[in-house]
C-alpha cells in the first residue's frame, strides 16, 4: 500500500511548482498594473476619435445599478454627451438601450441627462436594443427632433466607454453606417469665462447645474489633500480595467 503513494509525489510537487509560479506571476502582474503599466489590449480596443459636427449624439446604455441609476461608466457617457451637446456638436441626443428593469435604460439615462442640463426637447429614446450588436439596427429609420431620419449615411457621434469603442464601431459598421465617430470623452474646456459669468457664490443654486460650472456655496469649506490614486486604488482600478478589457476581447471574438 505504501508504494501506491510514491507515484503521486512527483505529480504533487509539479502541481505545487505550477501553483507557486502562477501566484508569483499574478502578484507581479497586479503590481505592474498598480504602477501604471499598460494593460496592452486596452490600446487595441480604443478606436475613439475627437468629435466632429454630426446630426445626433448617440449614447449607448452602460448598465443600471441600485435605485435605477446609471452605473459609473454610464454617468461618464452621460457627462460626455452633455459636454458634446453644450459645445454644439449635434442638435439631438439619442439614448439607446433596453435594459432589465421595468423602465428602459434609454429612459433612465435620459432622465439623468436632464439633471445634467440636456433639454428634453432634444432627446430621442430608443428602447429596443438589448445588446451592442442591436444599437445600429435599432436606430435606422428613427426620426430626430430636427426632422432628419437616421439613415446609413447620417453622421453620428456614438458615445460609449473607451474599452467598448471597438465593438460599438463594429456593430454600427455591420448595420451599414458609414459616418460614425466613437467618442468617449471631451477634453476641451466647455465654458468661456468672458461669456459665461461664474454666478454669485454666496447663494446656493436654485436648480441642477452642470458639474463643470458648480461653485462652492458652503461657508468655510476648505478642500482636503485626500487622494484616490494611492497604491490600493490603482490596483483595484487597473485590475478592473484588465478584466473588463479581456471581456471586450472575448465579446469581439464571439460576435
């Protein structure tokens, strides 16, 4: 009976070596991400471009969380759309997405966009697209507030997350669109200080204001030196980036 255990020992030692090596490589990879090292695949996934004038800004739904609110990536897309609209890149904003709640993602995102300052009169809701591949097909034939009917040659700005940009562009191309530009952020300054007064900082605003124009109204407030870019935060964010990018690559290969 003792002899039966001998052949298993080399196998166990080999498994232990593999496990130990995997652990070391995983730790080194996480530290690499925490130090700000490139993920690699994120550059391939990023096909975003600077915005150009278009017939409409199309915001792709990015999921909803507790309370029926957009997830973080959804808020980032909404803020980008608001900046694009405020800068006059397009006169209409289309919110596209079906979702899993009683209310569609398109309605939830449109409601949040109204808080950010996009007027309801400029909004169009598309609530049938259940996945990335559906957005382009769902938009064809939709009428915009300007009277334009979306066609394959209609110039569109598609707003989504950077990691999602390649798959989104592929989906619109497969739907026949030829004038689509994917945008994930706007870096230019929105406001002109000479044309847009800062307002009275001694009084609280009566309604919602754009985040980039919000001024302090709390007496005695002093910003702290707290930062959210320390080692542990970087490890968490960059690890998330890696796995979300890996998911995108898998979705592209399966599409």
